[in-house]
C-alpha cells in the first residue's frame, strides 16, 4: 500500500561542485527539488576558514552545501568534522526522514552511521573510476553496493536514451517503491530494519 507520508528530504553526496557538475546529477536533483527539499553536499574546500563551517546557498531550487575547513587536518578529523557539520545542518533545517543519494562511495566515511529512509547509489563510472581507483575507493564501493536499496549506472538497461524528465520519473517511481516497501516492513516488524536491496535493472525489466 503506498505511503501517505510526504516525500523525504534528499541529501546528495557528490565529489563535484554544483556549478561544474555534469547534467546527470544537476538535472535529476533539480527535478527532485520540485517535490522535496534537496541538499547537494559538495566535497570540502580546505584553507578557506579558521573554524570549520558549512556554507549553505541555493541554486536552481537546490540547497548547495559547501564545507569550508582549515588546512592541515588529518583525514580522520576531516571525516568527523564533516559528519558534525552535516548533522548540525540537518538539525537546524529540521531534516528527519531523508534519502541518502551517493555519487561517491567515499562519502561513507562521514555518513555510514546515518539512518536514512533509503540509500541510493548513482554510480557514474566515468566520474568514479573504481577499477583504477585506490584500494579504499574499491572497498567503499563494495560497501555502498551492499547497503544500497537502489543502484543506478549510466549504461543500465532501461535507463539509457531517456529524456531527463523520463529518467527522473523512472528513478522517482523506483525510489517510492523502496520507501513504500520499507514503510510496510517497519509496520509489520517495527524492531527489524528492512533491507530491500532492489536494483533498477531488475525493477525495469
């Protein structure tokens, strides 16, 4: 049974600057922003601030989040600070039920303990070349595949050659199916975290 809940906020985790991102994330996030709040989280800028802060701006109906961090932080400290900044933003903006939409598996470093309504991995192989990447990137890629409710790729059968509107509509329908399934499972077994492990390729066949 479809849920009567309003659509959850969407937090997009990207290695790309909003104003330099290719059409795939931009066109999709703009369309998702017509039905829910979308927060597009960029990778941090270092040496831009004495104290860590998260700059929030709007572009094309999307909230663009830009972490500004001091230079010289250890990698572990960067992950902790990013998690703190993102968590504080969610509290201040009243974000509760939300979807995590990943364009980089390395964002698991600071979001792996979040509790989203659904997890989506939109893997663009030309931007995140896993096979030629670092050992950590390959490991995080496998982790994200395992925990994602939906996985999309650019060349996926059923999603190729669609207009942006049609592509967004197909992704939105699949996401809603996952949210409905997880809501139903939570009602049936409130103490068990449901796992759908759905993939777009199977759902579109």
